[in-house]
C-alpha cells in the first residue's frame, strides 16, 4: 500500500491542489522484485538482451530436471554520466550460457551443483542436497539449513547468554531465525513442487542478514534441490520433466 500525504500549508488554493493532482498522476506503483536474481524487465533493453532461440545447457534424467537458456546473451555497462545527465553505454558483448559442475557448501556439508556461466548477473545455480534429506518436509529442509536467511544462517548463537558484549540487535538464536523464515510463493517445476523461501525483511534489515530468496524443490524420488533459477524466467529457466 502506498500512502501520500498532502499538506498545502497556508497557501491552500486551487492552483496548489491542481499541481498536487498533476503530481499524483505521475506516480507509478510497480511490482516488487521477489525473484531477486533474474528480473528481465529491469535489465533487458538497456544493459542486457538475448536470443529468442533456446537450448538445453544441462539435463539430468534421474533427477528429472533440465536447464534451458537463450542461444546467446549480450550485455553492456553504462559509462560515466555526462555533464548534461545523459548516459552512454559500452559496446554490446556476446556470451554463450553454459552449465558447469561445481561444489557448494550447505549446512557444513560439501555437495554437488551446477552454476550457469556467461551471464552479466551471475548467481544462477542449482544444488543437489544430500540423500539424508530425502523424505523430509519442506520445513525440515528450510529450518535445518536456514535457507533464505543470508548471513543470519551462520551468525546465530546457541543461547542469549553467549552474546556477551554483542549488541542485542545483532545477537540472535537459531530459533529466532527459524521463526522469521517465510514462504514467498509455491510453484510447479514441471511435475515437481517448489517453494520460494526467504526471511522477513524486518528481521533481516535489523540484523543485517542480507537474506536472499531461494527455491527448495522436491524432485524425482523425493530428492531435494536448492535453486536460484525460476521456472517461468524469460532467460535462464529450470524445467522439470
């Protein structure tokens, strides 16, 4: 909800009211960016564009997932702003998205994953969780790994008594973090269900968690994966089959 308060002051006349109405007509309310990493309507046209032809850059049938991407992605960056306020850009640079196997660390355990290379905005990846999470619930996985909690996933104390001289705003227990984890949305990745997890902004901002929304998906045979790639993204897309 957007609330704008108008205070005309002493000079309360029709001219001021008309000016205020004119200002209100220029206010545009936009949808918040809940996807975090990929938000194509913010980047395409100005600093990023890509091919309409898509290709599969990674596929794992026993998991039931594939990653698809544009054949190519072009990006450019702004040059220093001119004195008159105009903005110029560098030349377009073309890359070809590709998937690369790598290692991730979640919950103190090393596990395999895929990261997508060739993007101006990096961070597109999928992580395969250990089989010990098979058969668990979404809450079990999220609460165990504190998914979406950002820095607060490792900054917690076992109890308030361990805080010492730490300022109370920056000292919290794991239970407090869990209580502030939320489900942003639920979506389908083909036949599989995923939940977009995050942490309440009020908790994150106060504790400097720098939380980031992330998907937990229950894949084939009940195996859980973690992903920053969206099922409906215009660019890099995670698809279940």
